[in-house]
C-alpha cells in the first residue's frame, strides 16, 4: 500500500531554522527515517540538525498544516517544495 510522501521537520542546531526532509517508515521496525542527506531545499545536512524532530513522518497535508501553525521559522524554500509538482 502506497503511503505517499512523508516528511520530517528538523531544527538546525546553529541557526534554529526548521527544515523539511523526505522521510519513510521502514516496515522492518516501523520507525521513521530521514531518507536523504540534505533537506528539501538542500541548505541543511542531516548531521546539522537536532536529534529530536519537531514532527516526523507526516503526510503532505499534515506537513502543510503543521508548518503553517509554526510559521516563519520553517524554511520557505522547503515549504515551496511541497507545492512544486513533478511529472
């Protein structure tokens, strides 16, 4: 069953900006993992982030809603990626 894309929001240690990472839930242990080394905007590497996520493995609608509640602290370039369509 396709869960669709999932996202995790991580706070950058040095600037406290919040960046989105593509994520997935592994069936083997049912845990959420950040799939890529860089955030969606490519401005943050995985190892630059705090260990605890603001939220983890949310679908696109939940990610948009939660990010809107948080506001300007969420990277605008990461958010823009949510609204970009690919063919």
